[in-house]
């Protein structure tokens, strides 16, 4: 991995959130990007 950029984050509830991010890596010498929106749940005080 060569980079991670959080593009947006939105609370959905006290214990739930949505995060849009762009991750960059290098595979076989070529740069690759992964653009994703993920949902997270807080459990036991941890995301």
C-alpha cells in the first residue's frame, strides 16, 4: 500500500458510519487504485 485518502465520512447512527476512501497500491510494478464506500459498526467502543 502506498496511500490511503479518506474522501468522506458520514455518521448513520451513534454506532454506525459510512466512509468513502481511495486506497493506492503497487502490484507488479504498476500503480493501482481502489475506490470504495464501506459501512462500519462500533462494537465494544471500537470501530
